[in-house]
């Protein structure tokens, strides 16, 4: 028997009184992908019920919103997106869905990492991979949730502060994992270039099979250059993100003599029972895999 049924049985007044508070207890929130959904759920707690548009293990660069996504966005009180050009498919979605809630751009306070790719100046959207940016995401999402739910502001602020302390502890833990690894061994190769912020934070040199978006395919000469770089740079492991096509990275590993490492998580979490079911679990899992591979470099 649910609590409401019990109250209804005890008193009609309690039953009526209980309905509005139940309805107001959990505001519908939509996040564009699973990492933002996890952050929002941690900060919002029972004040929000969060749904991710791009599913776990999904690709947030390229996504086709479904009719059900449009309904979810229309009914949402809060919409959380990354920004920095990650979700091109979001440009028209809120308006098309008739969204009227609070829209939060989680990366708003981040200093973007710019790079030249195929001769173009592009912004790297994967800012969440640096835990110090994760802290900025939490502050921005908390501000937005407090704006949407002012009567829950105190509890949201308290949960955000606790979560920030956990992220800062994780950042210190990651730095400790790399502390004993000499600079010349701190090199990793991943299938798409999603770890630039992470590499900058912890002093790691990165190579990638694909660019910062999964939308462009590398040419045969790009691949040949990469294989030469691996051999020259003495990189022993290639990592494939959970949400990218592994075929290209497998070819590169085979042709360069590098070992294909276990899946790492860049743009999407694993299912809850997997190795990266939350933002913090993802950071720890990736770090453990990268540090083990660097020891063999
Ligand atoms: Zn990506």
C-alpha cells in the first residue's frame, strides 16, 4: 500500500491535502545526455525527476530526437544542455516542442578549449571531463534549479555543496593516480578527441583517431599519420569510448602494434550497473584504465 492510499484511508482531508504536495514534490527535468542527467539528479534530489534524451552509451554529437522526446521536453519544467556546440540537434528542439520552463546551459561558466581542426577554429565541448569544470557545471545547474524551484532553494544549495566537495575529492584522487607516472609516459590514444580538458588538467598528451566530434571521418592519410605517431610516440594502448564505433580504432591498434584497452567513458555513462554509472564513477574508471596503460608505455 502506498503512503497516499494509507493517508486516504485515515482521513479524506489528509488525502486531499496530500495530492498537491505530491504533484509539486518532483519537477520534471530533461537533460540532453546521461552525464548531465546524473549531475542534475544529484543536485535536485527528490525535488526533480530527471530524464536523459540521449540514452546511456549513446552519442550526444549526433542524435535524432524522437516524438516522445518532444513530449518530454514540452512537459518539462527544466531543460539542461551542455552548450559549447555539442548538441547541434538542440538548436530548434525547445521551440519546436513548445518548451516554457527554465533552460540551463551547464557549460556557461567554463573557459572553452579552442583548437584548430581541418583548418577551422573549433570549440571542444567535452568540458565536463575536467572535474574543476564539473564544479562549475554543478554551480550553474544548481542556480538554474533554484530559479525554477525557489521554495526548494535551500535543499538544492546544500546538495550542490556536498556534491562539489565529492568532485573536489575525486579530482585530488585522480591527480594522486598520475603523480608517480613520469611525464614522458603520460600519453594516451583514444578513438575520438574527447579528453582534451582532462589531459590539460592532469598533464597528459593525447592522440585521437577521430576529431572532437564523431561527425567527421578521418582520411586514410590521417590514419597513416596516426599509426606513425603511435610507433614514434611509443604508445602501447588505444582506448575506445563506449559511444563510438570501435572499428577504426581496432584497425589502428592492429596496424600500429598497440593494444586495444577496455572501454572508457567520455560522452555517455554506462548503465547503472556498469563501470561508469555516474559522473564520479566515470572519472575514476577512466583514470584507472589510463594510468594502467601509461605504466606500460
Ligand atoms: Zn564527444
